[in-house]
């Protein structure tokens, strides 16, 4: 059974469905005002790996991921584009779905949007006001009164910072997102403003629209009720977004809300923060233009431990491509040895865990706090130990099923020979082999010269501990 670190309790806990039937989890989805970048997809890919590990472990899941199609940014940018909010956000939603498919992410079972759940959000605000947890301001906006919820701050451990919530009772934040160190009554319903244009709805407090924090609470309550198994998102959402979700949900609906919290740590690029000014806020389309394939992007994003920052580099994509070629080569060897016997599809693998044999250690690592880098290490150790030519046809088929089971957890699909990376010509292979021998003999001058000759022929040598791969430059 999967064990995972819980943000609130700060302990590793075994995951099991509250109702004993389905593991119900909610993921904060994208704000559809532009293309998602690789930092966003680090979170979505690891959430996908999380779901796959549950399902391959025999657990039935219910995955809900929202779309934020109304907030400060979507309204602002749709106005700049001269488009209706619906047309503007639909275009970016389609782009997001295409990117998810390219990265082999399973679609959520339910994907609700904020705009399609305005009535539910209004009802939640009404409940909060009736129960004394919210108040209307002079302009018709409605705010949550954080001083009315004594447990505010427990998720993000704000209470450990010795903050006096009583002093902030009259401070308000009308923005959908605000400073991470600001504790303030947050907006539930935003009164209509001129810059909103036609983007407003009728409510008991006048024309306006919901605040960003409210949408997730309303949708979670609709699809899960007051208690569910797990809530997930990037670590940047712990405060204020998820903290505010807890407050408004528990005050409006009762219950405990999320039993577990799964947060994914930041992604760095070349050791630093992503930013538009540095030109390193890569999208999948950006990387494609640079010649990198989505499979390599997924490999890099899935291969980093979720509780540590991942340093993303373009070189790491080249390394990933070489690693994928190595996995595909092993798979082709097994396929040939097994007589190309059919491999069960993903849904069938989820029904019964096969005998994993040499790949058991990789599966154990995935179930031990989703330790993906350790699991990948075990995969390559297993590949190194297994001599395919010594296997019988039946053994090769069993090993291949186990291999595909583990790769399915990562969302990696080995490619057929004709689709795999281009094979280097014999003269390039010969030079690379000479270079490898020179390196083993510590003849660094000859090794560098031979590497240069290989590069002149349009190929790059990527060293492994036990050999090398040739990548078309």
C-alpha cells in the first residue's frame, strides 16, 4: 500500500479510502489564461504518477481536477485579447488538454470549471454568512472572517509563527492571490468593477463574481461532500489557498475536509527560479521547438523526488532521451525473446499485480513515499542483472510484463523499434567504441579527440556507468 508524506501532520501515512471503496482525491488544476509551463507540469505529472501507483496497487480512484476559468488573470487577459471570457479560456483549456495528452497524463474522472459552478459557490457564501463566518463590505464584496475559525493556520502551521489572528480581523485582501506572509480576511465574492467588463453574475449581494479560493471548496463539496481522502497541489498553494479552502469548507459544510495533503515542491531551471525575464519559463511547445520530445520531458519531471526541488536543465532532457532509448532497447530484447507475446494493457495490469521479480524493489520504492528516483535506480539495476538471452520464452514474457507494470507507474511507454531513436551508423559506433576504450585506459586526450570526431559526424556521446549511448545532435 502506498505510504505518503502528509503536509498537515508532517508524518508519512498509509493511504486507504475512507469509505473502503474508492480513493477520492482532488487536485488544483490550471488557471487557463495561457500555456502551462514545466513548473506546472511537474505537479501534474507527479500527481499522475501518484494516481497510477494507487491504481496499479489495486485501488479504485476518483480523481477530480478543476479548471480556473474566472479570476483576476483570466478576466484581465481576455479583455486584452478582445475576446469573450468563455472563448478565451476554452482555447487555453484545449491547449492544456493537448499538452497533458502529449505527456501521457491520465485525464481526471471529473474536471469541473469555476464558471460552471457559480450557483454552488453562491450557496456556500450564503451558508457562511448565515453561520457568522462571513460579512459583506460596503461595496457588495463578501469576506471570510478568519477570526471566526479557531483552527485557521493548522495546515500551513501558521499557528507556530505566533501570529495573533485577532489583530488581523479588520484587514482584508480583495485580490485572488496575495502575499504569502499576509494573514487577512479573504474575499469570497467580489463586487463588480468597471475593469471586469461583462464578466459578472447576479448574487444576493449584487453583481459580481466569486473569489479564487471559493471555487475549489464549492466543487469539492459537490463531488465529495465534507470528507474525502486527499487534496493535492504545488507547495506554493499551501498558504493562503489551501489554508483558506480548509477554513471556508469546514465552516460551511462541517466535516474534516481532506484526510491527507500531498504537496509537490518547486521546480528550478539551471539552478535558479523560473521567470519570464530570464527566458526560462519553458512550455512544452518551447521545448519542442528546441528539438525535445514530450516523453523526455515526462521522464525528467517524473524522475525527481516530489519533496525536493527539481533542477531542470536542457541537458537533462538529452540524458532522458538516452535513458528512454535504453529502456526501449531492453523491451525490444524481451519482446524478441518472448516471441512478441501480447502485454496486458494498463487497466488489466491494475486488476492484478504480476510477479515483479527483479522489479519488486522499484515497486517498493514507489510505495515508500513515491520515491521515483530510487525506483528508477532499481529499474536500471534490474536491467543490468537480467541476461535476456538466458531466459526461456515464458520467462522473458513474465519479465516483460513486470517491466511494463513498473513503466506504467511512471507513465512511460517503450516505443517500437521503428519509432525509437535513430540508430547510429557503423563508423560512428566504431569511433564511439574507441573513445570508450580510451576513457577506460584514462587516455583523456584520445578520448576527447574521438568525442570531437563523433560530434563532427552529428552525434553526441552520453556516458553511463556501464557504457554509453549515441544521440543524434
